[in-house]
C-alpha cells in the first residue's frame, strides 16, 4: 500500500476530460497542442494521443528533453527564451526535434538569430502576443512586431504568433469566458496579419488556455489551440465553471493522525508539502481553503475543507458557517484532498499512483 | 554555467547562521537537535556537526532513511505517527537507528504498543504537547497525557515530551518572542512533571522553533532545542526580526527574459515553480511579494520585488509607493530572488548550487 501523502490519479476522469476538449475542438476543426506542464508525464501525454505522440507545448527544456526521449518531435517551448538556453535548444533540434522558441523582444530575436548563424541552422520562433495585459508579449499594432520578424530573418526563422489569455482565470461568466477567447483569437490573428502584410510568412497562429479553449466558439485564422490544466482540472477551474468538482482527476491521499475536537480540527499527515501553498480559490467567490475533502472512493464530504497547512500537517475542518457535524474519521483513516491548482499540487510529487501503476513526472529544469 | 532557475546557497552564511544559534544555546547549556526539514541535505547537516553526525529531527521517513544511510543514528520523526508507517519505523530501528515517533492520542499509543509487541521491540515515543493552540498536541493538565503513557507501557516506551511554538511565527516584538519561548518551555516541562508524578520515566523534554530558539532565555527543565529554518533564514524570519535580509543564505537565481516598460515590469524565467507559492510575508507588516531581488553578487536592489508569478514566469517591479526607478536589467541578466519561506522554496528544487558543487536534497516521503 502506497504511503501517504501521495498523488492519486483517476485515469477514467483524465480520459473523459481529454475527450471533452478534443470533441469541442474537433467540432471547430482546429487541432490541439496540449501543454504538458500540468501533468509533466509521458504516460498522461500518451492518453492525449491514443498511445502515440503528437504536437505538444512545454514549460521547461527538461520537459522537452524527456518528451523527445519518448518520441515526441513537435514541441513548442512556451516561455520567453533566455539566450543562455539556446545551446540546449540547438542540441534538441540536432536530434531531429522540431523545437520552437518564444520571444517578445528584438533583444531575444538578436540572440536567436546569432545562435542560428553560429550553428548554421535556423531556429524557428513564435512571437508572443499580449492579448489581455496578463504577462509578457508584444501589443497588437506595436511596431516591435515587424522589427522582431526582421531581426529573426537574419539567420533564424519566424514560425508564427502565440497568445495566452491568462486573464481568463478571472472570468466568472460564460459571456466573459467567450469574450476572453475571442480577444485571444483576435489579438493573435491581428498580429499574424500585420506580419504577413509586412512580407513575412506566419504559418502558425497559436492560442489557448484551459478556460478559453473550452469557451471558444470561433477559431477563424487560428491553426492550433493550447491547454494544459484540463487533463486534471482543479478547484480553480470548478470555481470558474469550466468543470465540476466531480471532474477533478487528481487528488492527494492523506491519513488522519489526530483530532482536536474542542477546535473542530482533524489533523492529517498531508501539509503544504503535499498540496503546495497554492490557494487559488482564495480570490474566487467561494474559497475552498487548501481543498475539498473526499472519501477514498471519491465521494466529497459536504463542507469539509483542508483549512490550514504546515509543512507536513494538514488541518481539516468544516467550512465557516456550516451547520453540518464534523465527520467521524478515526486515526488511520485515509481521505483525498482535491486541489486548488493541479499544476502546483502535482509539482510537489515525483509520481502519480494510477491503479497499481506508478507514472513518473518530469520535474526540474 | 548552471541554467536558471536554480537554488544558490551561500555556505558562509549557513555557517554563520549555525554558529549564531549554537553559541546562544551553548551559553544556555542545552544541546541542539536541528530539524533537517528545511535543507533536507546531508551536506548541510554535516555543517551542523563539523562534518560528523549528531541528533536530528526529521519531517518524513524518507529523510530518516536518507540520513540513516549517511550515518545519522539519533532521529526524532516530529510528525504525529500514522499507524501504517510503523513498519518503516521498525525497519529503521532494526538497522540500529534510534528513531523516535511522536503522538498525541491514545489511539496512536495503542497502535505503537501493538506494533512494538508484534515486533518484539519497544518503539520509543514522545508525547506532543500543545503550548499555543497552533496545531496538534495534548493540553498541559489533560488526563490524556497519563492515559497515553499507560497505553504505551504495554510494549512500547515513553521517551518524553515535545512542544513546538508554531504561533511564534506571529510574534512581532522581542517581548512576544521571549514570552512564546517561555510558554513553550513551561508547557513541555509541566507535562513532563505530570508524567513523572504518575510514575513514568520522562527523560526527554524537547522544545523549539526558529523564532523561540533564538529568543529563549531560560531552558530550565529542557533537554534539547529543535530548530530548522535558521540554517537558511528567509524573509518571514527577517519580518519577525529574527534575522536581517543580509543573513539569508538561500536565493533563487533567475534570468531576465523581457520587459513591459509601460507596466513597470521586468519578466524573468523564475515563476512559482522556482520560488513556491508561499507568500508568508503577505500577512506580515511588510509584504515582500514573492521576494526581494538582489544582484548576483548579493546586493539587494532597494524596493525591487518579485511581485507576481506564473508557473515559469516571474514579474519584477518596484514596491508600491516607491519613487525609485526600475533598475536597468537587460535580457539575459541574472538576479537572485530572496524567498519568503526557505522551506517551501527549497522544496521546489532537487539540489543546491554551492560554489562549484551540487548538494542534493531528499525530497518526497
């Protein structure tokens, strides 16, 4: 029996979550380039491609290398490139992996072009587009867009544009999600058209986030959609209405180690080391603490939350204002904690338990 | 050159932080049983014992096993025991490791006594004492204290009592810290005396936390002091006045990957995956965001904070209200981020860079 705390993965739910997004995007006629940063698992990625390989997005070169080892050859590294990482990019490309980098400045384009010339091979790059002021990217209409393309032309190669609607994580209505998806699409398509108008090939128009990928209704001009979290989902996604708590494929199994009845606390051996410090639902309308608590069979205990965490201790108690009694969970009882943020919780572990199998994660950089 | 993001450890500062606490406790005549849960590194632990081994505290059985492999034989596992873990406890004891478990209920004492009888060896246990309502533990004066000791007597062995002043992390004056330390001492000693009065041997009286270990002025009746965070320190400890930001031995090295001058942002390749989601200073008088930013040589940029984080992106910007200009940090520049919570930040990595050496961590359970 695996010792607690550990990550439990429900493979049926993963398959169902994948089928749902695939079906939506198939209807819109646009391929999916899943982001493997959530699961960081070749086994999970194989569920995305019926046991085979396909186009993926990665968040680290370590992921790119591990997935290349597993036969994945079509990879976008979707974090703005740091010049010192171009040697590893080139090494992967020399192995036959079509690894594409991301950038949003002339300074990065200069570094990519120089590395391309030095290596005698054109590194392909996507220009990051800012569609909602969330993070990096060039603004649609900015003159920097064409300047980057011109700088790349001297040895490297423009592959296209990429946008990510990070602000969709704060959209609480169907209408707001659809609008965020359309803004993401429109920004990426606009920049691609500007590049084409300036005489640059721009074959790829890549957009996506889990909320917008599920909400999007029009993908005109888009060549691929990215999403990562959807394979597992989490309480933040449930809070946005993108899924229900019953869709969550990932949970942390913990053991009851004590009780403080006078405080209404049940203590467990799963603290923030097992769940992460991510409290994404704290800024949502319904704060789920460190997570909803379910029985080992998956049935959620109404109003029972993991409300506090030390490094290796979790505190379970009833949601504030609840009139339900604390369930009777003796020392030694195992329960599941459903996470706020699957990407962060999974990252605290090196593997998943899936039935009797152990699926490894690719952590680190 | 190590690629970013990575953990940089300043060995001189670690040595200085260790010498400071050792000197304080030497003056009080009480030995230190350091908690290895922060560093989770045999190399760091050896600095604690001048290259040798000594008594340690662990937060996981994985740590106990790894430190046993490295020759440490005097270990307290300071998380309330889950009965299913007793097999691993026994396996370590059979290797000659004096591994001691912690408990705060008759139910756990029953499990420890049963496992002891079944194995034909008495597992030693400490009774956890609640000194400040922070987490688990029995209350001083509670009849459960003696009931636990009596239950243990049937095959296992009472080793003593243990208290941890977790609420000291919310004490913002020297007087409050000294009072927390005295409350921790008094609670543990009181329970030890109650056990002795009931006819039980109680050789160990163990107390400690990083804030109280530095503040304590009287250790009468205490046989050992535990602390863990002090080897690295962090911004939460600096916010409590236990150390200064210049004492922080741990930082995350990140690379600048972009700029959003119109927003006052510098983007880096170090997101929450590299720093953790821990925002411990958010509830302190001075919120340090995801961390203070320093140059690679260690010099802190006044008012420059890591203010936001995605999985692999960090945002640096000036502290709200600052009238200083954003420093000029071109793409490719490396900087350090000083963490809120060293235990959580270090846990996002599998090793430390220490000069030209790599020191491995013992992650997982």
